[in-house]
């Protein structure tokens, strides 16, 4: 065996015939191959297991394990199975060449050797082996690359997912922060609105109360005095039917007969007026119940009535439309524990919205058309004892609203009204008061052209 240079290919010849061995090794060495030799199967197998040759020339007929058996053993060992084997058979040998090929040999050559043929076949197989090896290597590299790419893609995917998750979390945080901010702002606005309005209304009510009380009290006295005076005048007239020219012409001038007749009804209408003012003052005080820090058991109908009283000037007829009819369908409600002032604010918002809708809607119709089909607000209340709650429905027969509006109704700042007319806070504040302050529900049903119904549900306990 000669020393092997790195680029030289190694061929192992396995043959028991020294003549063949010499012949072949001389030929192959001259051609530039490194040649190993083995004279029997066992030596050859242990040699191949130690270090792999590039190709094996294997004689078939040998003492000990024959070529077929050696071939089989080498092919069944994963370490040695890839080395190409070329069988050598004498032309006269009764050997089944197909059997050799089936066992995994790549080719066979026949003795006596024709040198060119031997070399040509060895070179071809050596080339095939090299190509196969380089293919396998490339395959290996490709597999490695694919593996790396998959790993990179995996990492990328994970990173993307992580990023998406972080963006999602951050968006959720920001949305929540925004929502909290809006809510805080709303609460502030609502508190401010309520306290300013409440204070104003309570102040006005208080200021009205004193003068109206003494007008009412004095009016009773005035009525008695007038009765006495008229009685007295009557006596005079009876006693002195002809009081003289001056008195008679004065009586004519002041239309004494009409004055005497009209004075009592004048006083009566003044009394009605003071009673009305008194009612308004009571309504104002009920509406503005400023006690917002504690729940009170109140009569819900009083709250609605006081709100209607405050809105009276808006319900009246104006140049564009007749008066809005209010139809009360009040059920038998118990006293309800609630923040009365705030709840009145809700009634105020819902009723104002209905009136706003009527005002806008009416512009499209003639006065007569509106008289034939009057604007109506139905206020219905009922108690649901089984579910321990009360329901307040405020239904208008106005224009109704579009589904888009309905979808955003309770969002702060949503309005369809022109700039300066609506802030878009009314319903979101009402929602907050009903849902968050009272644990109730505020819902809206609307069909375009058929009006709007708001339903307030309040738990009783
Ligand atoms: N009864 C109703 N009929 C028709 N549309 C309504 C009715 N109630 C509410 N809307 C619609 O809902 C929108 C929001 O109402 P919301 O009370 O929250 O705000 P606004 O009335 O526009 O302004 P603000 O109440 O702050 O003055 C209104 O702009 C209107 O388009
Ligand atoms: Mg409103």
C-alpha cells in the first residue's frame, strides 16, 4: 500500500489471486489512484470499517466469504454502504451477474481484464460517486439552509406575534385611558352643570317663595277689604240714590257698575296666579333637589312633573307648530331610592331631545298638517314587582333616527345638531347617571319616521 495524497482516490482491490492483484494495482497506481489490497473477505471488511476507500473492486469467487457475501455485509452496514462496489468475474465463471447487481454492486468487469475497459469503468463510477457525494453535500447544505430559514421564520413569526400583542395591549391601555379621561371629563361637566343649574334654580325658587307668600296672604285680606268696601258702597247707594251731579258723573267716568262687578273676579284670578307661581316654586325646588350625595326615597312622578313644568315654555305652541301634547300614563309607583336631582336631569335631557326633534321636524310641515297630526310625548311608568324594578318610557312621535345615529347615541360628543345647538353630552351623561349611578338601564328603540322611545329601568332595591 502506498501513502495516500489528499486528492488521490483510494481503490480497494479484494482478490485471492496474487497475479490479479499485481496486475490491477500496477495499472491503477500508474493511472494515479492509491491502491489498497486485501486477499480475503474478513481482512477486507475490517479494513473498510476502519477507513473508507472511494471504490472497491471485488472478486466473486474466493475462499472464505465469497464476493456476494462481502458485498451484502458492506451494504448492510450504514457506515460502508455508500462505497461503490464493482464485481470481477472470469468469463468462464458460472456466476449470476444480476444477483451481484441486485445486492448493490454498481457494475462488473470480466477477466482477463482489458485495461482500457477497467479504467473506463472505474473512472465512470468514480465520477458518479463524486457527483453523488457533491449532490449529497449540496442536499445537506440545502437542508441546513431550509432548517435555518425555518428557524428564522419561526423567530420572525414569534417576534411579529409579540409585537402585535404589545401593540394590542398598548392600544387597549390607551383606549381605556381615553375612555377614563372622557368619563372623568363628563362627570366634571355633569357635576358642574348640575350644581350650577341646581343652585340657580333653588335660589330662584327661594327668592320667589317669600314675596309670593306675602302676596298670597295679603290677597286674602284685600279680598275681605274689597268685599267690605263694596258692601259699604252698596249701602251708600241705597241710602242716597241721588248723590249729586259730581258724584254721578264720576261714577259714569270710572264705569262704577263694571268696576264693582269685575273687581271680585280680578281678585280671584290674582289668587289663581299666586297659586300657579307657588306651584312653579315647588316644582323648581323638587327639580333641583341638590342633595346629590345621598339617595332619597322620592316620588318619581313629582320629578317628571316638575321637569315638565320647567319645560312648559318649550312645550307651548309657537309660530312653527301647535303645542306639544303630553300624555301621562302613570302607573302605581312606590317611592324610589335615587339621586333625585340627577334623575330629573335625565328626564330633562330626554324630554328636551324630543322637543328639539319636534322643532326641527315641524319645519317641513304646515301648521294645519301638524294640527291634524299633533306632536305627542307619551310618558308611561310601571312597576315590575317580579323583577323588583320600575320602568319609565318616554315615547315621542317625532322623526325617529337613523341606525347610524342609534349606534353612537350614548357616546360622548355625538350630536347631529348644528354647532352651538347641541354638545352631544345629554345622552351620555344620562346613560352614566342611570347605569353607573343607579345600576339601571337606559335603552333606545327607534324606527325612522315612527319616533323614538327611551326606556329607563331602575332597580328598586
Ligand atoms: N327623541 C329623539 N329623536 C330624534 N333624535 C334624537 C332623539 N334623542 C336624541 N336624538 C339624537 O341623538 C343625538 C345625541 O343626543 P344628546 O342628547 O346626547 O346630544 P344633543 O342633544 O345633540 O346635545 P346636548 O344634549 O348635549 O345639548 C342628538 O343629536 C340627536 O341626533
Ligand atoms: Mg340632548
